[in-house]
C-alpha cells in the first residue's frame, strides 16, 4: 500500500479552497467595456480566439480546457451578442474559423490590460522562483490537471448511465 505524505491532505484542502475562490470569480460578471458584462469563462474564450488567429471550436476548447460542446455553447452566445464572428476557412469550405468583431476586440484588449495587472499582482505576491521551484510547480500543476481530466472522463462515463430522473 502506497503511503501518503502527512502534509498532502492539508495541501489538498488548500487546493480546494483555491478552487472554491476561483469558482466565485468565475460566477461573477465583469465589465470589459462592451454593452453586457461578461463571465470570466466567456472572456477567456474571447482571449483564446484573439490570441489564436488560425482557430476553430476544437482548438478553442483545448485552449480553455473545456469540451468542444461547452466551447461551442459559449461561442454561440458570444456570436449572438456580437462579439465573435464565424467565417469560412480559406483552406476548406467546411472549416469555420472564429474572429473577434470590433466589440469583441474592445473586450479582448480591456481584458488583456486587466489580466496583465492581475498577473503582475499574483507574481508580486509569489515573489521570484528558482528554476527548481518552477519545475516543481509545473510538475504539480500538470499532475493536478491530468488527475482532473481523468476524473472528468470517468465521471462522464458514470453520468451517462444515470437514469434521466436522477440527473437533476
């Protein structure tokens, strides 16, 4: 039987507190200089589209860490709100590329400015990292992401077998 280091449960509790705080931020709408406030997930979708000129729904889903179906739903909302435009691909008529509209660009640039300020604040709070500390953090974050990706996949298989009346 594999032994768990004594401090891992405490670290997991810290991770859950951080996750809960991130969820609070994600559930709040923010003003990015366009008519309607945006959720962080919507803004991060705009950010992924703005930073990735040769994109599609699958690429945006991968960049934002959500399923293609979830990305498609957000992109549809952003398109209806006039922030994203779907255009035919140059290489292939069936290919749909995503582009920011002028309003989408306003939100994108406002978010980039706020994002830079938030990152600067976080990096100031963390302070300088040695190469070894950075490598350790990359390993830990990668492992956490891998674990939760597998957990989501497993939960999807389990949820698919739950009768409809129990899914509420």
